[in-house]
C-alpha cells in the first residue's frame, strides 16, 4: 500500500517538476542511500530509503516553485485518497507525510527485515563451529599424541614385566618329577635325617652324581642310583636287608620311609619334622644346589679309616657332620 502511494506521488510530481531537478534529487538520494548503507544507518531497511527519497523529491519541488495554479491537480487528488485512507484515525486533514501508524508499520518491517542479518550472523557463527572444533582438535593433538606415547610406554613396560615374570616363574618350575623328589628325600631321611641341612644336601649330591657319572654307567636315574645292587652289591644299606641269603627291600628302613612319605602318617612327630627337612634338602639339590662337586661319589661314617685311604691314594675328601665324602 505504501509503495503504491509513493509511486502515485512520484507520478504527480513528475508532471510538475523538471527532469533535471528530479535527476539531481534522485542522484543525491542514491548517493546518500549508498553511504547510509555502508555506515549501517537506517538499519538497512527498504521502506526508510523510499520515504527519504519521497521527502527529497518534495523538497526539490518546493524549491523550484513549480506547483499548479489551482494548488491541486487531478494527480494530487488521487494522491490524497490513499493518504487519507492511511491516516483516518490520526490526522483528519490527511498529508503526504508518514503517519504514526505508517511509521509503526515501517518499524515492524525494519524488525522483520533486520532478522535476516541477525539470522545470517547466527548462521555465520554456526559455520565457525567446525573450524573452532578443528582448531581445538589441533591444539589437543600434542596432548593426545603424548597420551598415546605414554600409553604405549606403559603397555610395553607392563608387557615386558609380565614376560619377565613368566620367564622367571618358568625358570623356577622344577625340572624334576614328584617321584624323583620322593626317592631322593627318602634316601636322605634314611642316611642323614639327623644331620644338618648341608649334610642332607651332600647326600643328595652323591646320589645325583652317580646318576650322571660314567663310573656308574649302569644307572641313569635317581631311582636306579638308590636301588643299585647288581654290579657291586647294595650301595645304600637302608635300602636292602638280607633274607635267606638274598638282598630284598621288604621290611627295609627305606621302604618304611617311602610309606610315611606317601601316606603322610608318622609314628612320631620328630619323624615328620625330619622328613620335612629332608624334602627341603632334596628340593634344593634338584634345583641346583651343590655342596660337593661332581667327583664325589661315595660317603660313609668311617671317617678315620676312609681319610687314611684317601690320603694314600691322593683322592679329595670332605667331612660334613658324621659323614666323610670322597
């Protein structure tokens, strides 16, 4: 409606105003409108620009003094009709100036049109979200890299520690059987149950040395070394007893020790205590503890006589507790 009124006014003025004045006013108006848009004045609304253009045209008409003799023309009557329609509730005389209602409408239009720049600003702000996130990601990249490096170092360290623990545990795993432990512990019990830990381990060393020595090439295991009786007769007195002219294990001290070990039943408490000590010494020997080197293959309780023979024959010997080892 407002645009229609303006066009009618402009048409009326065109009949009374020279083209040169209109062109000059329009050019000046256009220049000011461009400047105001650049400076942000007038909120960039289309309605204010058109109103200002109309005012400047009126001003140019008054300066030139080119009104009609009657003060009114058919064009002006036509121009007042829409103006009166627009100002019936405000100014009874009607005028070409904008009414408060029109100004309110223009203000509303300004508000509606101003939403677009604001929405554009919001949209522009929205477009900046991704770059900001990317910038934040770039700033966090060193931290993430450092965290990943620390994680890798920790993982590697834990893996190495775990592997080392597994290797250590595997190295601690016995390379002997439960049967070998039983035979060795029971012979220690019978031969050196009341001796020191070193004396117990020394007996175990002699048995194991025989299983590995070329001198006793007919035996290759702890059991065979303990039960050796064929080539040179019985080797360990607690293992055999002689009945009816034959060596037998039935009723021997060694068989009784085996029974206690297997059943865990002991007639006396001291027997269990001694057996526990013998098992500990046997485990130590099987795990590599040596108090004698591999040349020691014998022991007995005749310390004096055996020592003399060793000196005469130039053989090494060693006394541990009640036994002499050679």
